[in-house]
């Protein structure tokens, strides 16, 4: 029986993707069979992309079948490369052009109110996800990708990081659980990922293993852009080790909690009220604040219940979380509105910021509001509140002008 490498997806419900079947040969050159509704317009371009990938991988003889449903070049290239390497491993890679906007770096303190999860092997959900304006877009290599598809998903996510406009959203990838997830890093670290989510973290050693692999890849590839880490706590052991995890490395920007796996580990059911996870969520918030990183709440899985989502976000904010995950674009607006600072928060923050600026102007090392001294963390929080209020349009950029 002849060997075949198959990557990608096909079928009536598949859009913006293709399925590639690669069969090696000893002679006969390159034979490409293309099935696509857009072949009259883009057939030559699709074949050219396939040939470019094969040339890069030094494939001179093969049969290639491509069933296309409107895939972009970067998706086609990922599918061809994955299909070939399933049969013939190679250290060569075909990399699509890196668009300039995907070189943008992000900061540790960046707002992360919302982060939208997208299955890492489903192109149609990724192409315009940035227009919904979440703070971050997560290309997921873990739970949303079937085990048999995880290898090919790595090529797809790599090419998406290089080729698709995220419209200013932070570019995130959730890798698989360590140690399997360490291999995922080879496909994302050199390609300007901003933040890596590490699932099911239970010890600081898992974080250090990720950091070690990242540094090894940097040394080998010359990658130098900052990459932030967001460990996800999803077990009872992880909760108990939250502080050690949050303080494991300086590249950690935020500490998240995943309630679906956590409640399963606790042997309980997740409820709207969340009393069953109150301790765990409080522990994560406290650990994050103690270290000086952002506490990030779990996703809200009922995408049709907007009022339930709003209640959940307000409860999350009251507990001290700075943001949460979402699994549908319609959740983003509600999350942003509910995490926005209240009028009383803004009023207090404005007074603290003005007092801070006055102290700086007068060369004072101490900030006071009336007779009360203001600690640096309070000033930092007030500055963040004002910035968030400006970003959400609640507070004018020139609010100091009377």
C-alpha cells in the first residue's frame, strides 16, 4: 500500500480551507490534481503555491491532490507542508511573508480584558477575528484541536501568525500541556507571537521548562521580541501552588484560571453563582496581585446568555480579576462594558493621578491626597483606571482641561 500524507479539511461545511493528499514518487515529476470552485480564477496561483512549497522541501517527484474551499495561500502552504512532512520529515520550512503589522510587540501591562479563543486548525474563524476587537486573539493548539490534527495545526498557526492581520489585537497561542507543548514552541516563538498560554500548570518547574525551550529557540533562530506567558491554573494542585507559579519567571504577565477542568478535578459542578470555585479564584487573584501580574478569569461557556455573562463579569471584577476568556465574538462587548471602571472609580482615580502629577512637578517623593498618603501601588492602579476609561471612551483624552 502506498504512503499518503493527508492534512487539512474538506466537506460541505468547510470554508477557507483545503485538504491536501501527498503521495511520494520515485519519478514522473510533480503532478497536481486540483478541485476548486475558484479554479478558473485562482487555479494557477494555487498550483504555484503548491510548487513553491514542494521546491522548498526539495520534493521533485510526487502526486498532490488538493480539494480547495477558498483557502488563502498561507493556509494552502501550511497544508501542503504538513502533508509532506507526515511522510518525509525535513528541517526545511516554507514560510509565507511576515506582514509588517504582525511584528508589533506588546507590553506586560497591556489590557487583557478579553481574549477570544479560536480553534487552531479552523481557518475560517481566524481570517477576520480581529475586527471584533478583543484585546487578544488565542490561536488554540490544545483542547479545540483533535489529537490526530495537532501536528498539522502547528503549521497552520505558524502561517496565520505571519500572514493574517490581527487588527491590533494581541497575538496569543495556547500550547498543549507540558511536556507535549514544548514542541509547539518551535512553531510559534520565531514568528512574533506576543503571548503564550500554558494550560494545566501545576508547578513552577513547568514554567521554567517553557522558558528554557523559548530561550533555546531564540538562540537558534535569533528571535528577540518579548514573549509574555500566561499560565492557566486548572487543578486543585495548581491552585495550591498559584503563588509559586505566578512568581516563577519575569516573563509572566498574567495568571489565569480554567474552571471547567478545575471543577472536574474538584469533583463538583460549575454553577452560575460560582461558590464552588470561590476559594480557587480568590487564591489565584491573591497570588497574581502579590507578584504584580494580571489575574485573568475563566471563560463563560453559555454563549446565548448575555445577562448571565454580564453578572459573571461583574462578579469577576468585584473579586479582583482584570479580564476573562471568551469563546464567541458576541461576548466581547459585554465583557468590555462590564470590566469598564465605574464613575466612582474614575472620579477617585482622577484625584489620585492629579495628586501624583503635582507631586512629581514639585519634586516630591511622596504623593498625598489631603492628609492621606498614597502608596505607589495605589497610584499605579489609578493610572491604569484612567487609561482604561480613556480607552473605552468613558473619559475624554483631554480630561485635565477644565
